[in-house]
């Protein structure tokens, strides 16, 4: 595996899992996906 392939694999992991699935203390220990769903539901109810 060359360096470019490794960079793409790491980027894919970070974008697909690490940034979306792990909990964040700044988000009240929710995942970014959970926060997005909450905000979308609030927006939907406001319409």
C-alpha cells in the first residue's frame, strides 16, 4: 500500500466513523449524527 492509499484510508475512517459515530463531550456526549437528527426534527416541527 502506498502513502496516498494510506492517506485515503485514514481520511475515510475519520470522516465515516470517527467524526460521526464517536461521542463528543462538547455535544453532551452525543454523536454528531444524533445532534443532526435532533436539529432536523426541531426544524421539521417548527414548519
